[in-house]
C-alpha cells in the first residue's frame, strides 16, 4: 500500500480541501516486484499535523482517523512512523468512513 502525505508550510501556496484529501486510482503493472496487472492502486492524500513536544520529539497526527498518532526524533522518522500507523488504520476503516477534514484555524485565548 502506498501512502503519500502533504506537509503544509507557510511558504507553500494554500491548497484547496479537495487537493489535500483526495483519492486517485492508478493502474500499474507492478508494485514492489509483485505483478498487479489489472488491479487498481489507490493513492490517498491525507492531512498530517506535526508538533514538537517538550523533549524535542516530533508528534504526528492524522485527524481523519481516531487515535492515529505517532512520533519520532526527526520529522522524517515521525512521518515514516505515521505511515505505518495509517496503514493499520486503513485495514480497520473503509476510506468512505473516514472523518472529514475541514481545516486548521487559530483561536485567540486571553490568559
């Protein structure tokens, strides 16, 4: 299963909801040495939230799944770890049953 992720940053152009979370079907002849002729492979673009905790670990979350979190010492390690967690979540949840990702907002709170 191939999962691609999009990491948003302030330097990149804003993407529409449909561009961040979309499913594309592709026909391929092989995948990791396995013949898949006639099978449809899906690419799923999922939103990922990246935070850093007080110990310097990167915490990653996919808000489309309940309890889909992981971490790593680097962003790359955290993203590789969340891919594994997402694969497990996809085994248990149909794509049609995913939570709907709306977007991010900042909320001002007076302390």
